[in-house]
C-alpha cells in the first residue's frame, strides 16, 4: 500500500473533507464544501476521457487530503435484475461477477459488481462497472493524498429525494434528456425504467405529453402493485431538469392515484449538480459501494531492487554496529587502565597508613587502666542517681498516700489512727459491717500510692460500745521499698 494511502487511512474522518465526483458520459461535476457552504463545478468532456476531466477538476480546486465519493452516471455502469444468488456479504464481491458472466460480455476478472436483494419477486438488484478505470483513478488520487472512499451510482443516490421510511417513486431527467422512473422501498432501489417516447420541447408542458407521461407512470404503478407484497408506492417525487417541477407535479397529481410532489432538496442547478450535492452526505448510498481496497493491485513483496537496498542497508548497519563496538572497546580499555593505576596507588597509600597506624597503637596496660576507670565512673554515676531518687522521695513525703486515702473514703468506714513509714502502713478505725473492710481494701487498687500495699494482718473486734473495730498492718510488695 502506498504511503499516501496509509496516511489517509490513519487520518480521522473529522479531519478529512468529503468531496463528491459525478462522472457521466457528457460531463464531470465536483461537489465540495467551503467555509460551511456547498459548491459545485463542472467540466465538459470534449476530447479527453471523463477520468482525466475529473482529475483536472480536483487540481483546479486544489483538492487534497480528502475522501472522494465517486458517483457513476448513466452509460458507465449496467443494472441487472437477476435471481437471488443467496450470497453472503463476505462472498458477494468475489462471487457476484461470476454469477453475472452469462448476462454481460466482459470477463469476470475485468469487472466489479455489487448489489442487494430486491423486494420484488425474490430478485436481486446487481450493478456492474469496469474495474480498470477505478484502479487508475485510485492511484491518481493517492498522489494527491486522497482516498477513493465510495463508488456509487446515479440511480442509487436518488434515494435522497424520497422519504427513507416509505416506498416512493422518483421521476427525473438526466443531462442527456432521458426521462427515468426509479422506485425506492425504504431507501433501497427496487425498480427502474426509462420512459421512451415522451419528449418535452423546451419548458412548455403540453397536455398530450403530460398525458402520455402519466400513462407510463400509471403502468409502472400497476406493475409494482402486483409485485410489491409488503408495501405499495405512496408517492411520486418529480425532479425533471429544465421543467417547472411544481407545475408538472400539479398536473400529474390530477392524473395519477398517488400523491405527487416536487423535489425540495435543491432550488436550482442541473441534474448532475444535484447528484453531486447529495453525494456529499457520507450515507448517500449505504447499500452500494463498487470499490474496495482489494481492487488495488499490490506490488511484489520482494523484488531485485528491494533486495539490493535491503542488503545495502544491512551491510551499512553491520559496519556501524562494528564501529560502535570497537569504539566502546577502546573506551573500556582506557577506563580499565585508569582504574588499575588508581587501584595500585590506593593499595600503596593503604600500606603506608597501616604502617603509621601500628606506631600509634596504645599499650595493653594503658587500655586496662582506661577500662577500669570507665567502670568506676559508671558505678559512681549509678550511686549518685540512687541518692538523687532517694532525695526526691524524701522531699515528696507521704502526701500522695493521704490524698489517695481521702479519695477512697467510704461512709461505712471510719479511720481513727494511721501509722505510716516508708515500708509500712497501719490503719485502725471502725467499720459498719465485717464486709466493709475487704470492700474498702479492694478500692485501694484504683489508687497508685495504695496499689502497692500488701496487708499482712487484719483484726476485727468489738469495743465496749459494741462497735466493730478493725486493725490493718501492711507493707510494700517485694521490691517496692527499694
């Protein structure tokens, strides 16, 4: 695939413009957008072929980096209505030309075909055109960084004139003056024919000519009434070039059994210009596309020139890699030499420092004296810390113990005597009941100054007034006194 085509593929559709080309036997029409407005231009075909004229139009308007929608006019394609070949979408493009070989004179390898199932009597609507002009046009567009995105047909684009959810008929006249009837069932072409023998002279609508035209249209409607099973033609759209569509629609409506209306998409312009403007829509013909990427012949993957270039590039790459390796090796040798010199210098300096260190090593007796001195200093520091803690304890006194006793006071306990020292606490007093004393002692655990007291002896007795007295003798737990 060529580089311009590859770049076009990866470009976003929002960054690429859509340009339509209508190629017919008499002229080529181009449609494009400039600053939001749609414009058309045409190139008559005199001595050159239509494809050369199409490229001249693209060059004239400097069309680049665009998606080209090509519409083939009458005379550049064939329409066939055949039995449904029952082909899948994957096999249709390859097998359909061989299904049509009995109906056309060209070889299946020289044509490209596409089509769809018609709602009329299980038939298949097929379209055929020559392959070579499409391939040549695609190559020419690649040089302008354009891509041939879609190849449609004049008859199929007329679906834009109808309501896509209904079955309607379109009456048109092309640039050669031929009247044509096309019927679209929900936007899909299902019937078409040329109206022969009906000729409009100038812009005058002669009643006899209109009668003949209405008769031909009515014959088509009668035929379709018997062929279309699921739907019937509900309307006729009139778009005849060089004729007042509104007046013609008015006169036909009085002669036909269906509603008739003029086309309202375009106010002015020729028939092919209308086709070009309608083809600017990306969905102008979703059922038909006569062009695909497999039409472009791919060059040989391996040629002599490519082999020579590949060998040259490979040899150059090998030489560059070898030179880079040699340069790295030379740099590594230099760095190794420098590192070896630095190592020898460091070893020599280390040996000198070790010799000097040996001269400054202290004697064993001096080390032992230092250790003993450090141990004595540590012992004295511990003694000083113990004395400091003892002094702090003496300064605090027993205020914390008395505050704790006041916090655990009870109504059923009355304390009369308290004897306290650093190691012991003796309490005497009166109790309301024998169980009051153990309950009171249990509350000592909530006070840190009293929690460490262990009572060795408790005595209960009655005095002369028959009051219950108690006596408690306590001391700190083991280790607390220290």
